[in-house]
């Protein structure tokens, strides 16, 4: 093994620098936020331990995106996974945290095993773990082996990213971690898996087959729809946000998958444009999802609950948190003029332009992907109308919601910073795109200097032909103008001063309270009915009577069937336990039998080696 090389070398190319920026943009405000969030929640010693874990976590992510040796990459990747496990189980007094930690560590190690197998396969052709050597070795790798390595890499990193059906750990792990950690895990850590796909699949392995991109597009489309549909059914605000991570990872992979397809179609301009769209949504999602998790943590800190059915009316007692959550909700719903709209618009344009340039089959496929993205945006908007409305509007549904107070300055300042970035990345997309073009050019190996992109501060278009221009600052100005006009008309309206204010008409009911409000369950019922083929809903009802004619109260509960857990993971887990039960039979407690096992194993290894 004289050629074994595990030197600690670093790379600071455009791709690494881009992901370093993503890490910093979310981690720094999250660290500031943690000062107020942890105070009063834990003893001093545990707060110091939380800070130590947080620093280790951020440092591990920095090393993952900067090392240029695959062996060292695996070490720091595993370090990142283990430290994040301890953060997920930080509240280890709670059974839910321990269970979430077990699910997370199992899934992340499944992914690590696949990544390790892929890297060792590439090592067989390069005889070195250095990234440059791995890339040279992949050029002589047989096509079937390349396909095998691609599958290992995509699903290995996909387990960490949370693509369907490997998303099972996200709705368990993200809600149980402290909120600032949830923001970093969702905003940054799952994006590190996207870095792995870009670095190892595209930069090192090289895109050699059309079906690679098509497969990513199919899985990404499924992840988009499944993630947002499950989010619609959730009442736990952090679990709702976790499912939206699945959705947005799908949107990011739509851009990356489209870029891979365009590379094989020999459309370099569209390939660069699609990668730019995916990378733009990557950093946008990091910003607004980090913001939303910090807002969710503020709500939990103030009320002690994550169940939005027990909240309501918080806009009156937590106006700043409500404003920040509204900004994040608009962004994640893909509504103008904020950053989520820009990256989803760019992804849609990539599909439309790809359909125009492709064959009949490509036109249909790209059109379907665009339709999935449009459906996802509509469902996301509905979901956050529910999340914001039920959480912040109407009357409080519990005493803790009624007595809530605005959070500390450190928490508000972190949310304000991310809200500001959400607006900036929405209003000035052309500036960001100029940077992303360089990153995408480096990823694909395409010279972007001669490409014709129309980019300025007020519009951006991918090509002179088939132009589809967007002026997000102009949209913002139009929106401000009409809002100002509506306000002026309202306040200057003749006769307004003679208006008498009174209670809202209540159909003659003399006492309205929070029980008369629209609930999250009622809001999501039409979607539960429309997609019943997927949710497989069922309900439980119970009547408690005072007498035969008088019902004291009526209890109604509705549930959806977790199909991935029930039909995929539960059978696998049961099969593993069954196999373990059979394996226990070989443990007879006899030293002679164990020596025989060792002898048979050594004999088998010798025969295998000689063969």
C-alpha cells in the first residue's frame, strides 16, 4: 500500500467557496440566536457543551467542503454525522430525542457505507484518494462500473440530503434538535450532501449517461410532491418545516438533474443556466429555511409548544417574530418579490427552454417536471397560509399563547438578518447570478466567458433567443406602489371619519371564542380528501354522553397512513429482527463451536484470496 495517500490537503475553488458562503450565511446568525434561545432552558454546563458541539459541527462542515482527499473527506463526513447525532439527542431525557437519534444515525451510516463503497471502487482505478487522481482514474473506468458508482454516490449522498424514499429521518431528527441546530441542519447540512453529488458525480466521475440526469429528475419530482403533501398534514411546526426540506431538496435537484441532461444533449448554455438555478435555490433555501426554523424556535421559546393548534393570536404579542415568519413564508412559497420566487422561476425557465430545444419525448418530460414544480409551489403556498394563519392570527387557543412575549434581542437580530438576506437575494438576482455562472462553469468544465447572458440589476434572461425576462425589483416597485395607493385611498376616503366600529357580525351567537376558529385540521381536510389515494386517511370518533339525548362532548381525530414507514421501513426492520433471531441460534455458549466458526471463516478467506 505504498501508494496510499491520505494527506490533509485543501481546495478553495469556486465550488468550495460557494458552500463556505452557504455555511457562514446560516451558521453565524444561528450561533447568535442560540445565546438567547439556550438561556434559561438548560444548566450552564449543558449550554457550554451545546456551544462546543455547535463549533465542532460547523468546523466539520467547513472541512467537508474544503478537503481535497477522499479518505480525509470520509473522516470529516463521519465526524459531521456523529456531532450532529449528539445535537439531535441533546435533550436526551426525552424518549423522542433518543428515538430520532437512532433513526438518524442508522440512515446516515447507510449513506456513508454507500459513499465509502463508491470511493473505494474509484480508488481501484486511481490508486490514490486525491480528487485529481480520482478524476483521472474515472476516465479509464468501464461504463458499467461508472453506472454502479453513480448509483452508490447518488443514494449515499441522497440519504443525507433526504430525498424520497430516504427522507424518513428528517421529520424525526429536525424537530428534536434545538431550533438553531435545526436551522443549520436543514439550511446547511443537507446541502453538504448536494456538494457531495456535485463534487463526486459531476466534477470527478463525469456525466456519461443521459439516464443519470433523468433519474435524478424523477426522484426530485417525487421528493417535491411527497414533501409538500406531508407538510400540509402536519400540525407540529418544526415537523412541517422538516417535510418542506424534502420538498426543497427536490427543487434543487430539479435544477441539477436538468443541467446533467442538458450536458448530454450538448446544450452548454442551458446546462450552465440549469445549474445556476439549482445553486440559487440551494442558497435561497438555506436562508429562508434557516429563518423559518429560528422563528419556530422563537414561538416554542415563548409558548412551550410546537403544536400550531394550541397557538393563535401571536401576531399581537410577538409582532416582530410574526413579520419575520411571514417573510420566510412568502419566500418558501415562491411568491414575488422574494428570493424563493427567483430561483423557482429560473428552474421553470430551464425546463421551458429545454423543452423548446429537445425532441418530442424531451418536451413531454420537461413539461411534466415544470408542472410538478408549479404544483409544488401552489401546495407550499397553501401550507404556509395554514401555518402562518393558524399560528399568528385570530384568538389564542391556549393560556400560554395568550401570555406569550416577544423573544430576546439576540434571537430577533438573527431573524432580522436572515429576513434582510431573503429580500436582498430576491431583489438583486442578477448580481448573484454572475457569481453562480462562474461556479456552474467550474462544475461543468464549460467556458462561460463567451456565453450570452443578459444580466443586470433589473432583468435577467438566459438567452437572447426565446427570451423570458424577469424584473424582480420592478415587481417589488409595482407592489409597493399599489399597496401605497390602496392605503392612500383608504385613509383619504370621504366619510371614513364617520364610520362606526363594532364587533364583527357573529350570526347572533353571543360568545365567540377560540373554539369557533378555523383549525389546521379543517384547513387541510380538502387536500386530505383530494389526495386520499396517497394519504390513506382514517379517523376515530368518540361521543361522551350525559344522557341518551345529551352529548357532553364529541371527540374527533383524523390520521394519515405513513406509507413509507408502514410499507417500506417497517418490513425491512421486521426482517432484520427476524434474521437476528435466527442468528442467535448459532450462539450456543460453546468455546469449541466458536473456534470452529473462526476456522471455517479463515478457510473461506484463504480460498477466496487464492481464487
